[in-house]
């Protein structure tokens, strides 16, 4: 979060210097704010997936080998995709295709199994909110 704030300050200072030289500079501050908020949202999704993975490893102890492998593997994949989503929007040069693919895969993987705990249901809510934020960001700033 500190790096993102520094980038916004750097962009603002650069525009002040350029405007002093008579060069127009109007960064889209609204898109930058939304991008930073989206990055925080995806970071939260990633952290939630990591916690769910740890909890699922505990819960999986009572499962048979195949079910355990599927359950833990699902949360590992969701954690990985959330990390990709987070990194896709971390810089001003958003990697749109990577973000869209990771988001689509995350939704599909999460929806492929019924959430069995309130924590997993909370992850679904966080992912859905992040998806809405991403779609709003994409419609305004792509």
C-alpha cells in the first residue's frame, strides 16, 4: 500500500513540474485510486484463500486421500489465482488479460464445490465483491 501511495505522489509531483513548464498533464487520479483499492481487494482475497487453505488442511485430515487432495488443491489454486489478480493490478500498467483469465478461473474453481463453512462462504463474498470492483474498474479505466 505504501508503494502505491508513493506512486500516486510521484505522478502528482511529476505533473506539477510539467505544468510549470507549460506542458499539460492530467493523470486519471480516479482510475489510480480505484486501481489501488482493487489491488487491496485482491490482496484480501489472496489472504483469505491462504487462510482457507490452512484451515482446509486441518479439515482434510478426516477425508479420504482423493477428497483431501481435491480440497487442499482447490484452495492452493485459489490462493495462486488471487496472487495473480493482485499482481496484475499492482502497477499502473494493468495486465488485463491475465487478470480476466485468473478471475474467471477463480470463480469457476470456487463455484465447482459447495462452500462448506462460513469461512469459505466469506471467501465467496470477498471474491464476488472483488469481481464487481474489477468490472467497474475495467469499464472506467481500460
